[in-house]
C-alpha cells in the first residue's frame, strides 16, 4: 500500500486493521442534510433565529416612531 493511499481518509499510517480505520474515519461519519425545498424543508422554529429578532425590533421601532410623528 502506498503512503498516499494510507492517508486519504485522514488516519495516517494504518498498522493493524485497515477496515476498522476506514470505517471509523471522518469519511463514514453520519451527516444530516437539511432539505432547502420540498419535503422536510419546513422550519417550525424559524422565528427563533437572530435575524427574526432584528426584524421584529426594526418593525417595532418604526411603528413607535411613526406613531409619535403622527401624533404631532
């Protein structure tokens, strides 16, 4: 086995069990991919993001400023 093939999955030199080293490498770590469109893309907790707080704060300040301007 060449040195390049031994380090492709980030384990360096494999001494004992090549299959165990391969399966426990980062290559085989489970990944959760969130769908952007379609089934599974609905985000129920979207309003808890940082951007939502800024939008609510901006809307609140704009409403209070416009109310004060309208009152005279």
